[in-house]
């Protein structure tokens, strides 16, 4: 019980620190968002004079008001946060940040999430198998998949698009669904789901290809070291079936360190995959993040970082509890 | 508003993705699946440069965030000014207009029997309302009245000759019966716009928006029944969609346009207009710091750079020749006072650069760079990271300047770190793009970028204009004011001659090239596009108003 209370207290403090940092970081960035927006307005309005009124309105809107003390801004920030108000985006004015994130989050969770799970499962299963058959030709899989991982992701995605979407025309070039067949956006129909699945295939595939090598390598090496443990030798001496030794004795224990990595990877799923979303014009959080940083959109930036922070903390917390459950040593020394 | 359906649908998708990831059979190649479900050739698909997610906004007062179709296809100005020609403007909502001799009274006659897309009549009252509404308000407008249902008279306190294209060609007329009820125009996204143009909004999503023909359009509904604007996040995607026939019209930089136009379906046009320059913080009296405040240093840079090599290496040879008089040739030929000013030097001349510097009292130091009073000329030239043409050009400029003995260091900064110093004057040299005057008269270039009242001291952003070079020259200021008050071409040209002589010598903006403006369009599915012989409008889909003129000229090929 004390273990769990201590963990919860630790996470509350971390949460407070993360949210406070989230307040500070955008304010430490160079550049002035109001100047950026006024500059853009000026160029966009083709020389029309910006009235004093408009300029004042923009300074008021973009919160760069130097007259309000930082402490008051900080308190106001907490107040808004607790009432669920993430503010209004300045790059996509006047859209609320919560709406933008709400629209992007499902696509990120599902496409990047599914790709992460598939990559992990493939890496663990193949890694266990390669480790089990160590010293055979299967060992070549390790450098091969590591090589795939070391290819710059951007380049890999472009090559796959050029080959499968542009040359062969088997797969779509962009989007999360067929925008020509569904100009009004997502709808509840079988056709739409098929379209969405078809459009998610290549982006997800590129993520799997570029990340499976890491899981595979880690699992294979753990598998090899686990197989030299005494209890595996004992199991062999008892005359258990090799498949049982492989699955229940070696692989099960070898997978534990990878699980920890997996929980962190899952936490970061919400950060999306900036490059994937850019190459495939796929909706998602990563794009909002990069657009907000480029446009110095403080509200959107804070909203996105908040969501990422909360998810990573939640994933770690769950994994902590889970570890405490499966490994008593963690509880007594934690 | 779309959160729930997206979430639920995507949840179902992901579950099936997990279950069937490797066995999912794609239904059919995209081209044919979309082609068979929507074979109507009269749907024109456009990428005007929007990125995803598309946030629905058809508010014409949101000049920065409104979607492209807002200006022209949905809302219209009174007249259309073709930025590629010196011809008189084409009537849109207006029929005729007249200026009084002193330029302070403008009388506008509207076409008869105009209608809004909701069926209400469009009258002089709407124009009067528009001119006095929101950002259109001007303290120089003393009165605006509707003398009858189709005549508007506007009186100003100053001559409005130079403001003609702004007033008549860039002010979108909005319906009084709608906008008088809008509480705060800045917060309005106007998802169901009532306009006067040939198109109305059909449907929107966060990946695209579709306009459809306005059945009650004054000249009859346009032949292209639907226009779908897409959101894409990279030029590569745009190019791929173009080559695979999935989009029909776009405007973007393609380094090797032959790969796109190769099979004959897609045609291209490249009418360069906007000058790419090195903007310098030029006036020490305004607070600028660095050797570039000396005109001799700017002149040396101007002579040292190799423009053809820059055009080839940084822009794949797709750019035009810039000139230090900042007129667009051949459009503005009549305003060029001295033929020697055009174009900017097209071959590097290190010897001349050195001569200029030595005449101004500079001498080479031990490292081979010029210095004056023991202080080495050491200039900083920056550009936004990822704007590869600017980044490459800056590197080449630094190299060439170095050869002439002028030390220039090129560096890249994030976009956020680019705009603030440029607007506030906290810089030495920056790669920058000017917007060419939209009518066949360079006045707005001089007024926006060179006029003393368009600047501010270092540390402040200018409240009017974009004179980020902090350029201040009494001769130029007087000439800009005099040119703005006259409508006599000869008198205007005399004033422009004074301006051109000063700015070509002072070089607060060192002209580099005229930026590429490539448009690509599908000539197999649609006819009626502008050609070099018939440039009735600029075929760039991201412009204001011109795309609507192009859409009205297009016909689907059956």
C-alpha cells in the first residue's frame, strides 16, 4: 500500500512540474507571435493599412501582453486548464485548440498506435525465434532489419510512395481516406472504413518497417542471454518439449525489458509521427505540433504538449503498477 | 463538431487494421476507384496551397486564414485588375467608375439586377455598407452614399488615385443583411457564406472543401459545376497528385517541370513577378547596426553577386531578371525612367565591387577582407531554415561576396526567429521576398517598401507599409507623395524617375531575381486556360480574384 501511495505522490509532483514547464517553455522561445501574425496580415492584405485598432486587438489576442505579471499569467493558465479550456489557436484563428486536438487525436492514436503495436508484436515474435535459432542463417535478419531502421525515414517513405503510389498506383498518395469519394469527410459506412483502412496501410507500413528492427534486436539478445540461465538448463534436463521451453521459459522472461520500452513507446504514440503525417498529408497531432512551433502558436503548442505529457505519464504510471504486480522485488525496494 | 464521427469511424478502422493488417485487400487503385465513383469531368480539383487540417473559414476579413475560394469565387470586388497586363480593369459587380479631377471623389455605377446567392438583391446599399465596415474603414473616407440603387459616391479627404486597385479591385463586397448582424467580424468563421460570385459552398471537411456553381449567377451558372480544393502537406504530394491525374490545377515550385508536363496532359505557365531581394537594415540613423548601413557596401554586394549562377543553382533556372527600379517588365515599361536600370547586373564584377569599396575608403586587411577604420566588414545574412532556395542562394551570395573581399556569413534560423528580427529591424542582411504591385504601376512598391512613413525605428514594427529596410530618403518621400496626388502620367513618371534614381543608387533592397510563379493545369480535361497569347488572368490558384476569372473561362472536355 505504501508503495502505491508513494508512486501516486511521485506522479502528482511530476505532473505539476510538467504542466508548469509547459507554461514556461513557449515563453522562453525566441520571437514574438503577435509580430509574426501582424507581418502575415500585412503581406496578406496587399498593402492595406492595418488600423491601430487591429494591431492592438492582435496584441491582446496573442497574450504577449508584457503588462500582466508572469505569476498572474501562471495562475490564469491553471484556472483555464482546470476548466478544460485550452485556448484559441492563433495560426488557425478563431478555432479552439481543444477542437483541433480532438479532431487529430483519433487518427494518430489509431494509425500510429496500431503501427506501434504491430511493430512490437512482430519484433518480439521474430526476435524470440531468431534468438532461439541463434547461430543459424536467421541471424542475418538482425543486421537486415537494423539496416531498414537506419534508413532515413523520410527517404524510405518517399521511395515507397514513388514506387507503390505513383508508379504502380496500387496505393493512395495522400490522406486518411479518399477525399474525392468522401468530400464531406468521415461518415459511418462500410465503404468509408475500407477507404480509411486502405489509406492507412502505407503510412503504417513505413512506421513498422522503420521501427521493427529495434524490438527484434533487443528481444533476440535477451533471448540468447536468457537461454543460458540455469532454469532453462533445468527445464531441458527435465525433458520438457523444446517449444514449451522456448515459449514459457525463455521468451516470457526475455520479453520483460522490452515491455518497459513498449510502455514508453505507447505513451509517445500521441505525439504522432511528424514526418509520416507530413509525407502522407495524414491527419494527426504531430502536424499540429510542428505547425504550432513554426507559427509560434502558444495555445496550440501548450495544448499538444499537455496531451503528450499526460499520456506519457499515464503510460509510465500504469507500467509502474504493472511491474509492481508482476515483480515483488520492485515493490519492496521501490 | 466532427470529433465523434471521426473517432468512432477511425476506432472501427483501427480495430480492423489490427486484425487484418496484412490481409487487407485494397479495393482498387485510387485513380480508378475515385474515377468511377465520380466520373463527372466538370469537377475541377485544385490544390491552392492549403495544408491539412483544413479549418473552415470563409470570412473575407480574415485575410490570413480564410480559405482560398473566398476571394473571387464566393465574394467579388467591383472590378478585376489583371496583374499581368496594363489593360483597363474588367467589370465584375461594377459597370463603370469615375474619379473627380482632384481624386477625392469616386463614383461607382453597379451592374443592374444583381443578386446575392440567397436571392436577396445586391444594391448600392451593400457597397456603402462594405466600405464603412470593419477593416475597410478608413479615416480618409469622409462620406459614402448611395445616390440610387446602383450608384455609389465616396468622398475622401486625400486624393485616391493610387488607391484605385485597393478600393475597386481588392475590397470584397459583402451583403449588408448578413454582416450587419455579425457581432464580431474577427471571431466569425462564416461557414455558410452568402456571396455574389459564381460559386457557393457545397461541402467541407478537414481534408478538402468543395464549391458548387451558383445557379443564379448573373451570367448564368459557370460550365465547371464543382471545384474541390484539397489540403496537402508537401509539394512532393502535390507533384505526385498532378502526375497521376488526381488534381487538375495547382501553383507551386517544381524544379524540373518536364517531369510533370511530359505526357502532354498538364501544361505549365511561369509568369515571374515578385522580386526576391537581400533586404538590408540600411539606415544607421534609425538604429541599424553594421557595415551594410554604408551604401558603398550595398553597392559592392550588388556588383559582386552572380545572378545567372544563383538562378541556375538555387532556382533551377526558373526565375526571371530583377531590376533595381522595381518595375515589372514588360508590363511597366512606360514607367521605367532609365533603360540602364534594367536589369540588375547579370555577371559578377568583383573588380567593380572592390573599386567601389576602395573609393569609399575601405582597404583589405590581413585576412583579405575589406575593413574601414580598423573594423572589418563582417555581415550576417540569414534565411528561414527549410526554405531551400533562400538557403542555397544565401550560401552562394556569401561565397561570391567573399571572392570580392566582403565577408558575409550565411546562416539559417527557424521561421519563428526570422519574422521578428526582420519586422523589428534587428538584423543586417536577410533573404526576403517583396510582393509585386498588382497593377501596371509600381506605385505600391515604392509606397510599401521605400517610403519613409512605411518604416519605424529599429525595435518597432512599422504601423503602415513594409519598409523593413528602414530606408529613409527625403527625395523619395517627396516624390512618393507627389506621385500619389496626381493622375497625370507625365507628372507621375517624372516623380518615379527621381525615386528610381535614388533607390537604384542606395539599394536598401538588393534585387536578386524575380521569383518563379509556376502554375500547372490539366489541358486534357479542361479548355480555356490562359495562354501566353491570351493572358486574361494569372493562372495561379492561390491569388485573390484571378482564379474566379479563370474558372469562368474554363469548359470541361466531354
